[in-house]
């Protein structure tokens, strides 16, 4: 899932202070799981903005709302008219949701209420950990299922580097050295010999190269376009 | 009462009434023939909302005062606390709420407008007749009750002895019904003062609710003659204070609850030597166990497993009852089929014998009427329509259902009233009367039971046996307010717990991680199993999607009410405005005297206090917010405090972002055994600390 964390109220305040009618719009999937931007957090942020407005002597109407996901139009379409009735939408969805909604609110701006951080897992209640970088070319079968792209500070394909230190990364003793973990894991799997194979330089064209990525499923698109054409006739 | 002082009544609906109809009932409610929402009214009592509790009770039970004295309370027998320690004392709590609401109920008596333009005659004014009268008056019909006794109430007035049911208690219920504009004809015996046909011509519909007012007799040798009487005439004499003549040694034949009434009344008429004889043994005896225990306390001897054979006399005078040893009472199919050992007989000496072996209806008034009686002497009826064989004549209560409880007769009276209403509106009845059996929540799983602390039921006091047998006075004391609040807080809130909106839930597992009782099961969405849920409310404030609500209370109630509770902030105030969110468990709220600057929001447990509730208090202008919890040792739930602490910490962080001093929010705890003074103490101390921080200007 996508993990994010709330922006500090001062930063949020600087975004919203010049508007009269603000909607804090929560997204009830990924960012709700990490307690950053679900409906509950949207209501909390709305309360904080109102309190800040009162401290600043500003008149501001701040409401909140939540839908299941901001990244599929069907979820927010039922409330889009209400959303568009505000001067500003402070979305607490991930960056995907903010982008996606921004295209669909006409003249109403959509600002981010949270910082979208990474793709991660719930390591323990309240602990979220980055495990994938979305690089577009998965090599986890070569590394014991543990990702050096996301989890190695240097994104090394042939690790570990000289900075590994008793299983920790030289960047911080809080960070596990993933190459250490990969070695231990592959020992356990009995596939350590695979690591003697040197990985060639990586082709990054599937990642941040060549502009934003888009995947189109031709069989679904073809069907959908035919249906749409039928509907137009 | 002036005619313009009439109204139509909307029945009171407690919070969650609608959703409860879509879910399994709490076992107490399912067990009550009238389906009284016990969980709702016990929770209201625990909150000190006594008149609201009264409304919940009386919404389905027109003889609530009566039931608060004499109900056999199947709710208690099915209480899920039975599996933990002892059932909740539901009947005593009911009595407490009703007695607390006396002035309220009297003030709200109103004539009901007769909007339907149709009239109904009801024969009999016992539980089913009174219930039907109330419902039909509420529907807007003109209702006339015909009662052969000088007072209303049926057996409640003419047979239940006053030591069990004080008449002023009964009269509260009767006055509720009569005040609606129900016409009453007492000393009016249908069959003597008028024929049934006269009534069916006079009214658009007639209800037969005559109960079982005739005692059965035994037909054994020696039965006829002085010294042998039947239960009902005897009880009528007791009820109307006619002092029946008894000898020095009374023998009551029978082991049912009416036999107990007879024997215990005989004791109260000054007979020291009262015995009973019944076919059954201690386990089989049909009377309620508490009746047996109380009778034994009153020095009444019960001769078990003897069957009456003959009344022996010396001349006219009764010498005793010859009895035969009973071998068994029930056959293999548990049907009543007593067997005897004719070789073992004995004489039970007595000079007075009272036969209490069951009752039947007096149906002589049905002769030559369109209402058919079957070959076994019972009124023919259709339970699906509550109709007799005559089109506009309906039936209710024990005359057709056979002997049962008062509350069962109430339930049947409701059915008849609805049936008559449908009939008079030209609608079909079949399939429209509510199901009598309701699905109920499963027993509490063992793994949950072991997580719940034992808390014994608060006993109520009885007048000592040697004192109580000297009068016909009621012998049971009620709860004090503190006791009632404590007992009410023992309720586990079955059926009042958490519900997930599956359209909002995204199966994040938070509730599953939070719940101390393992109630949520998360698959495509979370489902909170009602047999596990203890309605503590811990999960709802944790749900990131706000997908969890509670059946028994509005999870947004606190934050929605805080602005009004705190009120307008005086800019020149000298004392800080404190909002105190108080756990009211264990009657902690009673008698406390908080400083004026402390605004209180009572909550059933701090578990339900949301981060948003605390923020809202600050948003409403509070200078300080106290979350006041009970001591860990007295909490009726478990694992609450660490979660609430975490919420308080989070709010302190958020306040910090707004440069509001975190010290303005504290979680306080106090022992509550001594009532509210300790609450007052901790709140006053907190108020002083906030005062040092200063008043909030922004």
C-alpha cells in the first residue's frame, strides 16, 4: 500500500488560510490504514484548521468528507458536486489521489494534506516500512525476495558494499543492510550460489526514464471503447 | 380533562431501536414475551436517565409496575451474566426506574383523541385486556372495558395477594390506561348484566380477555362440604379483605405458583400451621424456586410426591387428606402422567383444605352465541388472527393460551389489539402479526467469559419471615439509587455493541487489533460478532474509516454536545473552563459536587472518548480537558486505559502543533467507591493546574 504522513498544521495553514470554504477530503484505503488521511484523520485535520483559524482570527468554514478511494472516479463521482462547492479541497489522499482529483474539480484547487512517502507494509501496528520502489522491472527472484532497489541506500545490484556493518547500513544504524539480509535469506533458501552471478548494469528505462508511466490493457480498452461507441450510437 | 387536552402518542424509541430490529435480540429481550428492550433500559438507568428507562419499559408493557413486583423475569433466567456469575437483577432495576418516574408518568397521562370513529368492547381487565385497551385507545378507538369485579385488574386485583402486589402499584398501571379515555364498566358481568350479543351489536369489535378465573377441583371423596375450599374464591376473599375463615391447620393441595400464593396468604391470615402437598418432588415442583424458598422461610412445610386420595372427615369436620405415594409424575415423553403406589398411603392432618390444582375459564356466557367452544370446553380460535369463530369477536390471554405469566398475557394482548385494528381498517390479519419467537445472540463464548471479572448481583432486602407473615404488606425492599446504578452497570450490553458499515470498511484490521474480546473477524470487511462484543466502544474511535458505530449510543454524541455543554466563554473569567469527560461506572457520578467551572460529560466508559471529542472541547473554548477514568480495578471492561492514554498523548501532540500547552489535557483517575466527592477532588486539583497555565485567549 501507499504510505504517507500528515503535513504539519503550520504548512497546512499556509495553504488554506486565504480560502473561505475548505473541504478536507479523506481517502479511506491506503492512507487510512497508515492513519494519515482516512476519514477520521480528515475530520481531525479539519478540527485543527478551525482551531488555527480561530487563533488567527480568521473566518473559515472547514468541513470534512471521505470516500473509499480517490484513485478511481466511480468512488468520488457521487460527491463531486459537493466537493466542487468548496473554494479549496485539501485532499488527504496520496499524491495519486490529489493529482487524479485535481483534473476533475474544474476551477477548485486541490492541495495535499499529507506527504506521500512510499510503498510499504504494516510491520507492526503503527509501524510502516518501505519495501518496494515501483521501478517497473522486478528482480526479487534474484535476491531472495528482498528488494535492493527499495531497501539498499545505494540501490546496489551487487551488494553488499563496504559500508555494511553488523547487518546495518552505514547511512544509519536504524536501517538494516538489505544485502546482509539477502545473504542470510539466500543461505536459508540454499540458493546462495546464485549470488556469485554478477548482475549487469540495470536497464532503468522502466523506471524514472522516459516520462510518466502508463499501462493500458488492450483487451479491456478495446472492449470498453466498443461499448462506449455503442452507447454513442 | 378538557377535550382539547388530547393527543396522539408516538411510542418512545430508544437510540438504536431501528437497527436492533435487523439484528439478533439480546437474550433478555428475546426471552421476554413482550420483547422489552432490557439492554436499552438498563443502560439508561446506568446513565441516570430514569424516565427514559421508564419509557422504554412501558412502550411495550402497560403493566410495568405490576411486572416490577411479580414478573417471573425470564429475562434474568436468560441473562448472559448467568454464565459469568449471577444474572442481572432486571426486575429490581425495573422497579427502581418506575418508582423514580412516578411523578413523570402521572404528569404525562393524557386523553387520547378518538380519531377512528369505531368502538371496541373488552371483556376482562387483566394483563391482556388492559394491554389491548391501551393499544386500541392509542390507535384512536373508543374502548369500553367490562369487568365483573368492582375494580379493574382481573386476577392482579382479585387474586394476587397484596403482599406480592400492593394495590397502589397496580393502580398506577390501571390509571395510565384509563386516563387515555377508556370507558370502564365494573361490577358488570357479561352473561348476567348483558349478553355477548348485546356487546357485539353495540361495538364494532369485541375482545374476550377473561383469563382463567375458576379453580379446578379434584373430584375425590369427601371434597364437598365445609372446610374444603377452592383457591380462587379464597384468594378473592384475601384480595378484597373479606377474611376467609380458616382453621388451625391448613393444607394446600398443589405445587404451582398459585398454591404458593394460597399457602403464604394463609400464613398471613394468622395460621401458624400451613402445609402443602404436591405430586412433584423438589426438582419437579412447578412453582418458581424463589417462591418455594420464601414459603419455606415462612415455615410452610411442603409434602412432596403425594397424590390426594380422599378428604377424611369426622362428621362435618375435616380431619385431613388421605394421600397416596407418587412414583412418577411425567412419562418418558415428559407428559404429565402421574403413577402411584397404592400400597403406600398416609394421612396429612388438617382442618382446612384449599385445592389449588389449576384454573379454567367460565365460558357459560358463550352459550347460544356465535363463539364456538370445542368439545374440551375451550374457545375455538385462530392464533394467526387472534379471532374466535365469530367474525368480530377476538380473544386474548389465558382464556385461549392457557395458564402462563402476566407478561405473556401482555404480549398476547398486543397481538389481539393489532389484529382488531387491522380488522377494523379492513385489512387482512394473517401474516401481519409479529413473530413471537425472535432470533437471539448466541451464548457468550468461554474465551470471553474468562475475560470478564466476577461482580456479584446486589441482593435486595426482604422483611424477615417472622415479621412479614404478620401482615399482608409487601415484603421486598427496592434498590437505593446507588445500588441501582451499580447493579445496572453490571449489564454486559448484549446487542448494544459495535456494528461495521461494510460500505466504508476497507478491512484494515485496526478493530481486530484493538478489541480486548476478539469480537471482530476481518475478511472482505470486518464483522463484529455480537456474541463476543461487550459494547465497550473501544474500537469505534480507532477506526480510520469511521466505519464503526455502536448500536446503543451515538458515537458522535459527545462531540456534538460539547459546544452546548461548555457554553459561551466569558472573556473576563477568573476560573478556567474545564470540560470533564467522566466515566460514570460504579455510580461514581452520584452525589458529586463539582466546582461550577467544571462542565461534565458523563460517559459509560472512557473507552468511547475519541480524539475528536477531546479536540472538540478545546475547539469549543475549554481551557482544560480532563478525561476522568475509574480505577483499573473497578473497570467493567479490560485493556481500556492504555488505548485511552495513547489517544490523550496524540491529542497533546496535536495541541502542541497549535501552541496549546499539552498540560491543558490530562487523564485523571480516582477510586469511585465513595461516590462523587473524589471526582470533585481530582477535577478541582486539575482546575488549579490549568489556572496556573492561564486562560486561553485563542
